[in-house]
C-alpha cells in the first residue's frame, strides 16, 4: 500500500500511474475518505481531552451534577463516534488498497503484455533434422506425464509426474539450491554483472502451504480471489507461490540493519485455479492447478532494493545459461507488472515443440509497498525505524523442465540431460 502522505502530495501522479497500470481508482475519493476519517478522529480526541479535564476536576473536588451529566454525554458521544470512525477507517482502507504501487522510471508504458519489451536474447535456437515434439508428446510416450489418470482422480489440469521426469525435477531443484547457498558462486554472479550487493547466501525454507486471509491480503497477492483456493470453513487459503508465505513471515517485526539483506529460497507445491485461462494450454503441464516451484525472497534497506532486484535477475540468467537453454529477458510494461510491483522482469525460454518463447521466470520489485501493511521494518544504524523493501523471484519451476525435454530431445525420444544436472542423475547422459 502507498503512503497516504505521498498520495496527498502527489495525487495527480498517483491517479495517472494507476490508470497507466490499468487500475480504476479515484484518488480524490480516497483523499476525501481519509479526511472524513481524520475529522472524526479529531472529534474523538477533543472529547477525550474534555473527559480527562473533567476527571482531573473530580479528583480535586466533589463532581457537580453538571459535570456528571456532561461525563455521561461525552461517553455516549465517543461511543457513537468510534463506531463512525471504524466505518470511515474501513472505507478508507478499501479505497487506498485499490491504488497500485508507483512504477520505476525505466518501466515501458503499455496497455497489455503485448507491449512488453525484449531486452536481450541469449543462446541459439536449436535446429533439428526431424520435426521436434512438444513436451507432452515426449512425456506421454515415456510415461513421465499421465494426465488421463490424474483427471480421473482429481479433475482437469492435474497430472501425475513419474519416473525419470521426477528424478530430473529433483536434480534441477538440488542444483539450484547448491548455487543459491554457495557464496563463491554468488560472488561470481555479482562481479559478472557489476552489482553492488551483499554476497550473503539464501537460507533454504520449506514453508507452510497455507496462509491466513489477513496475511495474504497484506501481501497484496490474494487478488484475484477467483484464482485462489479457499479452505472451506477455515480462515486459510492454499498459497499460490512460495513468496506469498515467505514475504509475510516477518510481519510486524523490526530487523536490525546489520542483519540485512535477509534472503530466503523456498520450495513449495503451489496451487492456482487458472480461472482466467479457460481453454488455454489444456495439453501438457504449463498451466496446472498444482505445481512445484522454488522461489526467492529478500528483505533489504531501501537503498539496496533495486540492486537486489537486478541480482535476482542475474541469478535467473545464470541458472538458464548453466542449463544451456535459449532464452530472452523481457521488461514488463506498466499494464503487466502487477499492482504491488514497481518493476518486473520475465525470462522466456524457447520451446521448439511450440515454436515460440514461453515464460519460465518472473522477478518482482515491490519497494516498501508490501511492507507498509505487513508492518515489516528495519532499525537503521542511527536508531531510526523505516519500512524495508521486498523482492521476490522465481528460482526454478517445472517450466524449465519442459524446456529441457523440448530443446534436448533426440529423434528416438530420449532426452539429453544438461551437463550441470548429470551429477544429480547418477552421471547419466540421457533419459
């Protein structure tokens, strides 16, 4: 959520940015509601002051009937005003929560994802002497992907992943975990990209798969709710990505500056309804209701927030290069970066079976937008306290596995294992 002081001082800018990001908000109405809330609060404080003055008089002398009567009136007035204040506060909160984060100056303007900007393309698109198959054809032929039985058991958009495909996924995640917990490699990535960030390693986390409504909403990742799974009869939701439960774990806490940045790498099975993708990607495992994903999360002081974001992107590129997968880096435009994001980068991998690039990674920089409602702060060296800045990003998911199948396929249907994964696959070269 944006700081109300910033909104008041930059109302026209906030309205303009909201429209450019595609959110229908009325900043003037938000400020009006804030004014009404403050007006009621001032009346309450004035009455409390009067009540305290009457109480002080009563201590020094016997209260008069007039004082007693006025005391009762004040109590009743405060009760009514507190009810009005609660409603005014709720109305303001609903309104201000609709306002998106301010985007970074270098974010390209656009009205849809079609106006995202390709920053660079890396790696050569493979050439085959045969017609390459897509991942579901390869997976079904080898009995690595079974959607038919999964549909029988759980419904559409579920899959059984089996055999060497599972071993390959575990190899992929173990490889990423080794990279993210090795300070020597992180220093190498920092140096290669001329970054000014700490080389502190990521702490591995296996987080809860469920999250409370208040925390989910404070992260500003609960909406759109039609994409989320609610636990019936409980104030709980299934998380849609590990960062939802990583970013919220330090709500209402104060870090010491010396302890930042704090970085986590979390692995979780995540859940999304994919309600807005009816008819899309019905074949294969690109859009499943349940999927495994390894996510990065960091908490930093404001001066280092952007560098952390660039560091996350550099890590993503390092992983893709190590897997020898052709990819492109895409800067997301204003309409596509998302409500809490100030900046967003996607990495798309080439899929020869589909003859196009598909997104595998996202890196999001939220500045202090999430921290404001989470009340996650840092005590600086000068003893001042301020909001931290948050970043999250995909480390690896099942989508790069799809790319490995399609880019490394041979005519007989076998798959060449990337060199960096072979130590985790009993040194096998093919599956």
